[in-house]
């Protein structure tokens, strides 16, 4: 009897270890603490799936044989999971225990690839030896093959564009890139497969980058400037166009001279300003490309802090009288 109890206790301990090792904390940001949400508005509600279906999905995501729009994102999330991990996760989900918010946050902070490190993508481009070699201003004679970006004879127009390798890691698995200058829009370090195009009604970036979720999944949060409307309040009053409370006129189709309105009053919002909904308009995916020329640009004030953070919301009035 004692032996049976010991075996049962050991089995329970092993099961508990598997459950502990395969935490669902990083999933809560998109799927909800009890897996009750459509992740990014697209996934199935996982709590309603059977344990067998959850296992099929997890294994399929890892193998790259399962999924639609979420396929690229989920492949990176499950890449390191073993079959035992997946089984334990399925059991946890169907057990309905849920994930406490503080555990979700601490788990993601520990698991995020690039919490404390950002990559300088201009390191090779700014190499002093390369810059010296390409500095045409200090040369007495300049060969035609070094003029322009083609690096070939000006009489040879048969130059194919460089092929771009878009082999970026899945979201959640890629280290972040340094900003090229203060408040530069951060480049997208991960694959955008299945995430584009972005529309007003379908923006999968928000699932990870909204401030209340970003920390729990190790993503860069959308800054306060994107939750602010800086455009002047414009209304039609008594036949006149009024901007920021000032009558600017509306004669012969003219929308009014607003040159004397220096700055609109910023309006803080509790939702993402719709003028910012198209993330990829400013945030470009990073491609693995060998640059044609060296880069001599040096940004003023690009401290270690600003290589990975923004203070744009405090600088919007800079230079405005």
C-alpha cells in the first residue's frame, strides 16, 4: 500500500513539474487569462476546443502545417515546446485554472528574446574602413565604377536589383533593432507573414503592442503619442469654417487660411487615434540586405535610452512658437 502511494505521489509530482515547465502565461496577452478570447480577433476560442484539437493545433503550428492568418505568429510561439509541453498545456487549458496577470507579465519578461538587448543594424554600414574606402571627397581621381549606387560602369545598365531575404523570425522570437535616430519609428524585427495588409478593421499588431498587453508578451508598447489627436478641431459654424475656435472663412471653395494657427490643442484619447492605424506606413519590416554604400549619418542625442525608447509625446511642440 505504501509503495502504491509513493508511486501515485511521484506521478503527481512529475505531472506538476510538466505543468510548471510548460506555462501558459505568455498566451494570456492574446488569448485571455482563461483562453476565452479570439486572439487578435482571428483565432478560435481555445477554451471551447477539445484537448485533442488543442494538441493538433499546437503540433501543427510547430510543424508549419496548421493555421491561417495566425500561422506565422504561432510558429514562433511553439517552436521550443516538446510534445510533453504541448500535452501539459492542453491539460492546463482544459483544467480551466487560468493565468494570473502578474504571472503572465513575469513569465513573458523572462522569456522575451530582446528585453535587454537591441541590435545595431548599422554596425557594418558605418564601419570606418569602409567609409574611408568609399569617401570620394578625398580622392584625386574617381573611377566611374564607384559613382552612384550601381558600383559598375556607367555604360553598363544591365544591373539587377539586389535580392532581399525576408527571412525574419516569427513575432516574439526576434531581438529588437536600435533606432537610427531619436524618436525614429522602430523597425519591425519579426516576420509580418499573415499580418498584412493592415486595415482599420483588421490590425493584428494591436494584439501584442497595445500598452495593456505589450509587457505580458515582451513586445514594444504603442507610445502615448499614438493615443493623441494633434489635428485642429474643425467645425462649420454659421457658414464659416472654424478651426480651434478661430474663424478662418470659407469663400469660393477656399478651406481657409490656417497659417496663423500655430498648434492645435492636443486631445488625449482612451483609444488608438485612427490617423495612426496603418502601422506599416512608418514601421518598416527589416530585410537582410547588403547596403550599396556606407552610412556616415550620426544622430545627435541618441543615448542608450533612446536607442530603444521614445519621448515623442514630449517633443511634439518642439520648435513651435
